[in-house]
C-alpha cells in the first residue's frame, strides 16, 4: 500500500470514478502479500521507535499519520502474530499514607471546567525499585494538556522530594495567581514546607477524598503509563542512569512525541500549541452543588492574588458530599509529625 499523502482513499476513488469496495477487491487480488508486508514493516518501525510502549490503538493512529489506511483490528492481529504487543502493567502498590495530623483541603479540582493551561496542576508520588534499593518519583502535570511540568527523583520520601518537583514546575511555567494545585492527602503535600510554597505563589490547594484514587485519575493514569512504557521496559544500572533515562522519557518522549488518546491523539505540546492558536485563554469555571442546588459564590482574596470565586462557607453540620467532618479538621502546629516520617531537614536517628 503506497502513501497517499493528504488524500483519503475515498477521495481518490471518487476522483478515479471507482468504488472503494472495488478498489479494495483489486488491491487484495493483485498485491496481497506485498501490501501485508508493507503494513507489517510499518508496524514494526513504529513499535521499535516507541520501544514497545504503544498499544495497537496508538500504533493505528501513528500509521494513519504516516498515510497508511489501516483498521485497528487488523493492526492488533498483526502485532499479536509478530509478538509486538505493548508491555503489560504490573500489580499496583499503595504508596500514600494520609494518616497524619496536618490540615487537609477540600476537593476543588472535581468542580473545575478548564479552558487553558496553568489553571489546574495535579501531583502524585510513586516508588521505583532498583536492584538494591527503592527510589521515589514525584511528578506534577498540567491537567489541561497532561504535560509533565515538574518532577523530582530521590532516595527519600521526605518533603524535599515533592517540594523540588513543585519548584521545578513553577520555574518552568511561571503560573499566574489562583492556580489550583490538586494532590492526594499524603503527608508530603500536607506538611508546612509544601503549604508554604503554595501560599508564596498564591496557589489554591486541593486534595482528593479519602481512599478515592479517581479524584486524581489523570495522574494515576500517567503513573501507569510511565511504569508500563519506561520503567518495566528498562533495566537501570543505578540512580544516575535512571535519572537520565526518565528525563529523556518525560521531557522529550512523553511531552513531545507520544500520542495521547485523551488529547485526540496529539502530544501534550501539540495540544497546548493548538489551544494557544485557538485563543483558549479564558479563566477556568467552577461550580458547586448542594442537594441539587447551586451554592452562591463569594469573593475571597489570597496574598498576591486577584479576587477568586469560591463557594460560600458550609456549616459544620453540612459537610460537602463525600467528606466527613473529621476530614476537614483545623491545622495542627507545624511541629506535629507522624511517627515514621521525616520532613524536610529531618534525619533518621
């Protein structure tokens, strides 16, 4: 099958005065072996280029970008026959411990409707096993484009891991005041060190409900992609080798090359460029509901931020749906620290 550039098979058949069914019958009768081999070669090139990270759907999309008209079922069959199916994920392991005494925040992210970048960032931490040790990776994504805007790799789960990723994201994006930062309720995101950075840059903290990973589903999905397509498919010599390889994956491959199904099979950078060209710069909207009725908003001010629309205060006897009053306790003194965890500047005895 030769490349037809920007013309579709339907358009070429229309200009030639033949039916598509007749064209495919002729193609199958005259060049079945050659056409099949050309498709197989193209599939293998895409799979090898992406290091067996792509499943059959993304391979199909990439082939269509190259000008080949193929069906996803056929691509799946050929990949299965040639043993080219994507690397499968391993079992999920829990790494978040939210049993701490620091204050937690309401889930603002669940009520946001995004219209551009730097309106909502989502953060998460995962562990990675090396040959002789465990290391930890903290990432921050822009929820609008799924682009990785900040990350950090370290041997510790101390607060400095998450803070380093956040500072990298701020230096990279220079977000405006009022950006919502969403995470789970882990101690790294609730500790004073992290909260101080958010406050200094006029960011609004938001946290998932207890035991509900779906509130941060986009970041969870990214972690699965990272482990399946990079970590489980690679062997690292040491932490330095892992850092270099993960940097290559995140900065060059994931952000600039990998097609993202949730973005209409565009890369994150392509998606941001398309949004910028379309003039998508309106502010994000936010709506809250109580028993099916909208809550009247009020104006509130943050240091260094313009007025922001937030929900009216809810009485202590009326927690938002999915929250318990115990989950909205006031902040504890900065000295409070759960046993077994060490924050920024603390060392294990």
